């Protein structure tokens, strides 16, 4: 039986950590310390880009939009 149209905390808990590390190996070492792993939790480590690769493409379009305004 559910209290409403939402997942209860016993059914799903999620979140993320954003780490500033020197390498992917360092991030994996930190992930291995997650206390939830002993209880079947899963941890996924993903690299992020320092800057969006499309940021350079947006700048000329923004300049054009400002010039025509």
C-alpha cells in the first residue's frame, strides 16, 4: 500500500556527488569507500568536461543576435 503517487524512501534513494579530482582513478578510489556498497548499492563514476564543447558555437550566434537587436 502506498501513501500517494510517489516512491517511498525505502523504494528509491538517489543522488550524486560532484568531485574535483586529479584523475578518474582518484574518483574510483573515493567511490569504493561508499558505505552503501556493502548493502547492494551501486556507484557509477562518470567524467565531466570542464567546458561544454558547444560553447564555442554559441558565441557567434549570440553576437549575431545582439548585432541585429
